[in-house]
C-alpha cells in the first residue's frame, strides 16, 4: 500500500514537471515572439 502511494506521488511529480516544462517552453516562445514582433523597425 505504501509502495503504491509512493509510486502515485512520484507519477504526479513527473506529470507536474512535464506540465511545468511545457509551460516554460510556451512562455519562452511567447517572450521571444513578442521581442521579435515588437522590435521590427518602422
């Protein structure tokens, strides 16, 4: 029972890390896009 709970917790941690890294990539891509988009000279 304890082993199952530990597995479940580590799975949730891994899921959260995946979620966080995907969001980080989106955030980096968005900030790069904004920089490129708004730094276009007139």
